[in-house]
C-alpha cells in the first residue's frame, strides 16, 4: 500500500477547493487538476459537484474526453453529485453523455430544485443534498454503502465510488467518505 498519494480534483467547474482540507486531513496531497499533464501526476480523481452539462461542455471544448477516459480506466475515481452523473452508465432527465464507469442509472436533479436542497446524515456525518441526482438503479455487483429512504446515495464498485451528496461542505475533517476514498487510492496505487 502506497501512503504518499495525490488526489486530483477535476478543476473545470464546481466545488473544488472545499475538498482540500478533507484530503489533507487524510494525510494525502490535494491537487486541483485541469490539464493532461496534471492528470498524469495524480493517483486518484474526485469529480466534484457542480453542473454536469457545463463540465461536459468544458471537457469537450478543451478536448479532454479521451485523456480523461484513459486516466479514469487506470485510477480510482469518486464522483460527487454532478461527478456521479458523469460516472453513470445511464443518465436520465435528460439523457446525456457520461464516462460509463459505474453500472448505475442516475436521474439528474432527482431530489428537486435548488429550493429542495437539504442536509441529512449519511454514515453519521452531516452532508448536503444540493439539486442532487437520484441513483434509481444499481447493478447487482455495485455495493450500496448508504441509503436514504431506501434509495442508494453512496455506491462503490471496485475502484469507482459515487455519492449523490456533498460531504466536502461540512467542516468536520475528514469526512468518512474522503477517508474511504483516500484508503481506496492508497490500496490501488
């Protein structure tokens, strides 16, 4: 197991900087990444919350799709909210392109509009559901790490993890989710 790892947060759009304190509290290095050269230097990726359609446009405008797809096949990836949409096999409401990293179906903005955003506890930790997607289906080999009202909100398969919520916005460092992901990266490095 490699202790000295760097977690790269895709820094094209969304909640990037709030991950720094969580990652560093786990004893890992934080890097905001947006170039192929920077992607190659990290041991794992966080695809942050934000706006998935904007992220897709920027990925395509900067011609990053192929290099990201290659990096994501080789390294652990955790998608948060919009990032989980980019990881899903199937995206609904409306359908959109994704990296198809996890055999899940996800409904964009499934919890409602911005006004329907809320806090809740996941694994005893306060998290934010902000215009959150709903994981409507998870493949049989996907481990459901947490549910809310019997709906999966945190899932993992191999070195891929996705959460419908934002743990990075809570200032109790590190979140159990960041700790799990950094451990996953260390085992995979």
